[in-house]
C-alpha cells in the first residue's frame, strides 16, 4: 500500500475542485482507471516484496 494513500488524497483534493466544474464521462472513466491501476500496482509491489521474503 504505497501509492494508494497518495491516490486517495489526490482524489479527495480533486473532488473539491471538480465539484464546481462539469465532469465528462471520459474524465470519470479515466479517474477510476487511474485508481484501479494504482491499487493493482500496489498489490503487485507488495506481492513481490512478500515473495522475496519467502524465498530468501
């Protein structure tokens, strides 16, 4: 869970700014894709670290 707190903080910060701006469907899709990517990347990094600890 290395990037997830950063992504959440950025999401909350941008939510305030976007509250006053029209958001397109493409922007919403891109936003959630970024979050999903960060979560999966974080999981991969954590799994690789665990694998290293188990094999050494």
